[in-house]
C-alpha cells in the first residue's frame, strides 16, 4: 500500500512510475475505469471523448502517448468486465487519501463536462461514485462547480 501511495504522489509531482502494463491493483487503472464509465454513458467511447480522456490521463499521470493509449485500452476492458463501481472505488479507497479521491471526482466531472452537457444519468453516477469514495455532497458539488467554471472560462 505504501508503494501505491508513493507512486501516486510521484505521479502528482511529475515523477515516473516505471511500469509497462497496468495491473488490477494499479489505482490509475481504477481511476481510468471510472472515467471510461462516465465517458460511455451516452453510448460508445466517441473520438472526442477518447481525446479528452487521453489528455486527462496523460497529463494527470505524466504518461507518454503509448502508455496513455495502453491505459485507456486496459480501462475500457476493465470497465466492460466490472459489474459495479466497487471494483474501482475499493482500490481507490485503499490507495488514495481524501485529496487523491477528490482529484478522481474532479477528473470524472471533467469527462462529464467534455460535451458541455450533464445528464441526470451522469449526475447519478457522480453522486454514487463520490459517495463510495467518501467524498461529501458539499465537496462533490464544489468540485462540479469548479470544473463547470473552468469549462465556461475556457
């Protein structure tokens, strides 16, 4: 567990995690799986959603293009295999502190707002995942507001 926490902080400050593949215990795969889920609520992963997902994951986890594409492919497969959010949220709860879990919710909101619309299905998923990650309603709403304001200002 300490290794995952160290890797998380290393990713945030620009360090490198030397891994050629993303295994089931990699918090990055869990986060990407949740992002894929919200990106595909309206159907398949569109090209514009894939580009947004690629940009988010590449910058957040400091990956090159090849590793980012590999992470997206692994996340799509993991999301298709999962039957609920627990597979992803339980790993994130074990490996990330509250700030890290809030960052995952913020990334999810960024995916939701990629098309500038928020459906009630997306809102419901965000509420459920935030609840499973122990993020308060107040914080979830604040993260949503921050992402919406950033999107409006862009």
